[in-house]
């Protein structure tokens, strides 16, 4: 009696899975924005390398690629009442040595600026 040979084809199954990137900074600092990331379906190949695969081959649902962020109210200005109009503005005598100094680098040159301070009065109120 002759023995029959049995040949079996061995298949190496590569399981697909999702990989995701880091969340990116929010698109807005306030008032509600969106943060984004990438998500790819991949198959691990021999040697540990990954190759992109069709999304339908990945298990479960694709991980979220967007999420809301910075859902806080933005600051805003509130205007108060107008102050009374000043009919006459008077300058106040300033001593000669009343100034501020500022050093400003401009290219290879450094400028030393002296700015005299000025003060004005509207009635009895000092204006800056």
C-alpha cells in the first residue's frame, strides 16, 4: 500500500491594528477649538516593521482623530461710563533731571535714550 503525501500550505497571518499620533495643540486658546491627531491602520510585518493597511482590516472602530479643547469663554472688554470732559489741560512743571533711560540695541550699536516724563492735570486730577 502506498502512502499518501499530505501537503499543507501554511499561512502567516498579519493582524492589523490602529496606531495613533500625538494630539496636536488646540486650534484656539479659548471659545472652543479642535485638537487633531493621525490614526493609521497598520499590519506588523516580519522583522517588526509596520505597513499601512486598509482600514476595513483593522478591528473595532477607528480611534477619534479630533477632540474639542479650550472650551472656556474668551476674555472681553466691558466699557464703563465716560469720564467728564476736561475743558482745560495744564502741564505741570517737571524738574530737568526727571527722565527715564532706555537702552536699545540696534544692530552693532547700542542707543541710550533719555525720555523726559510729562505730566498733565485736568482740574485737580493728575493724568499720566
